[in-house]
C-alpha cells in the first residue's frame, strides 16, 4: 500500500461576532486543568454599595464576610492548544506594555 501525501492547505479564517453577543467586564479569573482541557472561568467582582459617613463605611466594610463575584463567561480550551493561546496573550501583553513605555 502506498502512502498518500496530502498537501497542506491553509484556509483564511473569517472572524464572526454573532449579532447580540454580550461583552462583559472581567476582574478575576479561575483556571482549572484536567487531563485533556483547561477550563477558564471569568468573573466580575460586584462591589457592594455602602453609603454613609467615612467611619460608618469602614465599619460596614469590616462587617462584610465576602463580596460576590459573578461568572460572566467560561471557556474550555483543549490542552494541546493552550501553549499557543498563552503565546498569543503574552505577545499582545508585550506589545501593550511596549506602547505604554514599560
């Protein structure tokens, strides 16, 4: 049986943002890994609204046991693609910091 060699063919990607997609602000994230994937959960910290005089505000904050963080998105990435995702993120962070002069 002869081996068939398939030529590599690259197809451009047409990046589509569905109508009605909601963008959310994320202040925190949690990354979990399993045998074949990474699960990345993005959260928005919901700061409590506390009003009053400065001493009252401090006292009310000290009484808080926690602040809610709402999960706004969850993305699952195949483990073998994670290094590429990290490289893309790192490259963009480097460009951002370079523009800021850091």
